[in-house]
């Protein structure tokens, strides 16, 4: 008798699975505990403790009640694409139009679309390490091999351009960077951006610049790769962090027209356009961008100082000052614990949820990541608990 055969999963399902322990398990445990009223402090995710601006919500509700709940253009409504283009030009100095923009489901969706459109099986993609924890799966989903290039703590997590160039092979298709970086908070310097653009030009590579935190950097801008190498650069961003709109999933890619055309074809079979009421709310948000970004910048600046000051003098750890963003890396190597053990023991002992640095790359091993986009009193209490925990370590 022939035994029935079990169906198989595609290789893709294995490629996107997390390596080792899923870093988000502890975070969601902490979130559920907090929702149940337990005494926990959640500093493990970049979701600002701010409300979406009321005008943005009002626009969405008005448009929903008005029937704006049907299909929309796959690449985004022309007015929204034009507003994104204008904001990008003002921020970076790169002259673009609506034709250079595709609207997608957040920065994460933008990175995924870029990965699938730029690389495939047998190709290689370089990413600066440490990198956001979803980058490995996002890049591997295309079938390409991820080639991390360390930006080590000894260089204050800044780029070694010679190491980037040394990592290039005939199979390299793209270089992924984030500025400001998550988790380190580093902003690429003018020299680093010039160097990366020159490398990409010499070797005919794409640059994918994740600038979701750019509006929170000093002055609301960072040195722009797109302005230096517009025909080979994709700039990915969203409203998530600058407007406290993480759950709205409103992001975009700005890039060459020929890339946008291919991204449109992919989005057509993946996303098929964002809801109209969300796009209209995004237009309202962009009209308030200076006000919203300024508010979040000041919010993060104050809380960065509170967390950094509170972590000073704690035995066995050292806080790393972030230039921008919502996160701070904490060097815990002197405690003798690995990052995973540290975050689990801290949570069990004191109810403070942080993220292990290891899932962000080899350069972040021995570090943990804390998000400071929350109430100042909560941050102060968190530092007291971390101090108390560290004092129990041998």
C-alpha cells in the first residue's frame, strides 16, 4: 500500500525563519503582561509613546464615512506621491517627482520590495552590521546571500569603507544601509555617504538607504545617498516614527523611474494599493511634517538624555550615545552575560523588557537595545531596576 505523501513547504519558508531564538518572543510576552496589568516596563520596540495627530485621525474617519474604502492605484494616489516627492526633495536636495515614488505598506514592505526587485538566487547583498533585525530574512527572501560588513563598536559603529569594498564580489547586487541606524543610532557622515556612493558607482551597485528615522535626526535631515547617486539609489521611509503612525503602515520608496515601474509590477501581485482613507490621512500628515517631526525630535532628545544619565555608573554596563533615532545600545560585556541571558534574567527579576543585540548582527553581540521613546518617569524607573539587577551580578 502506498503511504500518502505530506505536502512540502517552499524553500522561502525556511529562508525567512529567524536564526536562533526569535528576538520578539520576550517583547510580546512583556506586552501581554503589561496589557494584563502586571508591573512591567517595555523598552523593546520602537513604537513612540505618542498619539497619532488628531487631524490625521479626523481625515481618515471623514474619508471612511464618505465611502473612500474601495480600490486605489497600486503605486499610490498621484497627490500623495507628489507630496512625498516634494518632502523628499526638501529634505535631501534630490530633485524628484511623483513618478519617482511608490507608496507601500511601511518601510518594512519597502525593504522587501527592494530586495525582491534587486537580487535573486546566486546574488549577494551587502548590509552594514549591526542592522535592523528583519534585514537578514528580508534579503534572504529574494534568494540572495546576505554579506554583513561590520561597523564595530571600536569605530563607534561607523562605516569601514575599505571593508565594504573588500566584501564586493562579481555576484554583489546591492548595499543596504540605514541612516540613522537601528539599533546604534549612528548617522552616516558626509564622508561615509560620499564613499559609499563612489563604491556603488565604481562597481555598478544599487544602494538601498533606509531613512525611516531621518526626520528625527538633527535638523530633520541626514546626508543623502539619493542626492549623490540618484540613478542607483532607493530611499525607503515612512510616517511611522515621525508621526507616531506605526500601525498605519504607510511608507514609500523614492527611486529611479525604471525601478518604480518594476516595483509597481511586484506590488500589483502583493499589496494592490493602500486604502484610500489611509492615503488621504497620509496627505494630512505630510502637510504637518515640520510640526510633527520637530515634536518627535524634541521628545526623543529629552528622553535620550534621561536614559543615558540614568545608566551612568551602573556596574558592568556602558551606555552608547546615539546620534538620532529612538534606541540606545548598552554594552553589557563586562557583566559576563550574553545578551540573550541578560535580557531574560533582567525581565524575570525586574520586569524590564529589552532586546538582545545579537539578532541585529555580530557587531552588536554583547550589547542590548533599549527604546527610549516613552514617558520620562518610566525611563527613570527602568534605570533604577536595571541598576538593582546589575548589583546582583557577581
